C-alpha cells in the first residue's frame, strides 16, 4: 500500500472546539493501546504512519511518570490459530502472535518498569479488540483509584475504539489523544467514523500538547 505522509492524519471533527489545558492529577492514568511492531510500518498488520504516535506517547509517558500517575499498556497477544487470522476465516493477516518478535514493542519505545502491561486477545475464538475484554484491566484501574483515562495508540478504528467504548460504558471519563492515534482504515473514512463514535459517547478529544503536568 502506498502511504503518503499525511494520508492517515485525522480531519478535526467539524465544530469540535478545543478544550482548554487539562492538568493531570491523582485519579488519572495513561492508557497506551497496542504499540507493537506488527502494527508499525514493516509489521504484519502495519498501520500507515503508525510511527508518528511514538514520540507523542513517549512525551505523555514522561508527563504521567513525573507526576507519579499510573500508566497502563495493552498488547494484542494471539495464539497462532486466532480466529481473526485469514487462515481461520478472519479478516487480518497473522499479527501479534504471543511471544513472537512482532508482538514486541519497537526498541525505540522503552516503557518504564512501572507500566502495567495488559495482555488481551489470548482466547482463540474471540476478537479481543478491547483492552477490557477477557482482562482484569477494570479491576486494576479501580484498585489504582483511576477515574480519568488518557488514551492513545493503535489502531483508532479497532482496539482504540473498542477500548474507549468499554471505558465509557464502565464510567471512566475518557480523553482521546488526537495526535497519539492512527487508523487501519479498511475504508477511507473509518478513522473519522471511529472518532465521531467515541465523541458521541462522551470521549473528549484533546491534543497531547494540552495535557499539563
Ligand atoms: C487491532 C486489528 C486486529 C488493533 C488488533 O490493535 O487495533 N486491529 N487486532
Ligand atoms: Zn489482533
């Protein structure tokens, strides 16, 4: 697939007003979705311009770390016979097979040791797009006293979308980091559709530069 530099940039939703700076505080957590080699250029299920989110997320990590706030990172972690793979009748090329190199984060993306890793998609017969599906993420967030989630990662139209939907349903306030997400875009509008769906359910769209620590 040819990918121009700007092809995967989102259109800012019509009429959406930028909220003021958001100061992170106790009860806030950063939730990083599926930063894994297979979702980056050269990987098994590469998201175009996926690398763009890496420096943005690293700067968010610094902000949350400096305030001593929790950071959670989900990872897609499939068995070799996962139902989402084409060989099994699914729509995706093989990606993020548990313990394979493609399931690892890129070497440039070093996570502090305090980051809580949430492994998902391990059941062979369920998609497992959401970080809440089949995991203890909700319990872990509750135990950490988290009420607001700042979410970025890959991919906007699948795992970010489903994770954010579940987070909102579970009562978390969700800040979606517009410059820290990129979409697969099976259809060209999937990115904007996913963003609209999250906003419609109550997520708040902000740029990472608006996060103040
Ligand atoms: C994802 C497709 C298949 C994602 C995971 O992380 O968004 N997309 N598995
Ligand atoms: Zn997957």
